[in-house]
């Protein structure tokens, strides 16, 4: 089997990792950003063209307000400080989700980052922020109204013009999709890791890709 064209990540376990280290959940989120950077670098070396990270779900608003505020500040600060590096590394940033519901300053930062990196071609990094797959599906149905076909439907998803993920990796030991890319993951190979997200590394990614290449994908055939 050829290499994967698209790998999606549910980055579970940041808060638990922070607590495990006798520190705060926010400390775990901070370390989680470092793991994202390492995974993107590894994906570039492995020539994976698209990666998608589940950053903030539509259900994450239920978390303590202080944690939500920290997460958004973390995202904003990252792009404020690292955007030149992102551009020089050839990373194209793409945002999936209902970002219009975010604060003006964060929304501006995300849109600016997408705009500044739109010509980059080394790797596409999708960040799913305020993302919920059920909302995505409902919004898509509203767009296409009575012209519902699989092809037309997929052309109106957030991931339009992209291949569906070949691999989904979820860290943290839980075996569920958590309202993430429910349509796109229909034929995706699923890998559930016990490691918490800050513990995940490039060797884990290489191991999973190696396993993926051994699998036979029939897509309903024989």
C-alpha cells in the first residue's frame, strides 16, 4: 500500500498529562503545542501532504471558562510568534470549523495566518477549531438544499477538494470519534493510542504509517 495522503489526529490527554506531572491542565495544553510542531515536522519528512488536528470541538465550550480562555490565548500567541517560521517551512494553514463564533482578535489571527500561508505547498495543516462534525453536516445540507448527491455534498464540506483521511490517530486511551469528521472517516484506518498527546512522538507516527502500509483496504470490495 502507498503512503497516506491525509492523517487526522484527535489530540487527547493534554490535561491529564499536566495533572500527571503534578502541574495544571493548561501546562499540558502548552506541551501539546510542542507535540503538534514535532508531528508536523515528522509529517513533512515522511512526505505526508495533509494533516488535520482536532484543536477545539464545539463541545469544548463546556470546559471551565479559564481553560477555554487559555486555549484560545495559546492559539493566538502561537501564530503571533511563529507565523514567520510557519511560512518559511512551507506550511499552509487551513481552518476547519465555525470560526465566526470566536472572538474578533482570534478570528482575525486565524484568517491572517491562512492568508499569509495560502501559497505554501510543502504540507497542508488543517486546524479544526470550534469544529463539530454534526454541525458541519447540517450546515452542508443547508447549503445544497435539494441538490443532494454524495459528490455535491463532499464539495460543500469544510474539507472540500481534499482527500478523506487515510489514517485517524487518537491518543489518550479512549476509543471514540468525539464528533470528529464523521463523514470523512467512513473508510479511514483507525489507530487508538494509550499514550497521552504530549507523549506522542515521530517514532509513533512512523510505526503507525508502517502498520497502515500493511493493511489491505477494500472499500467494500474484495
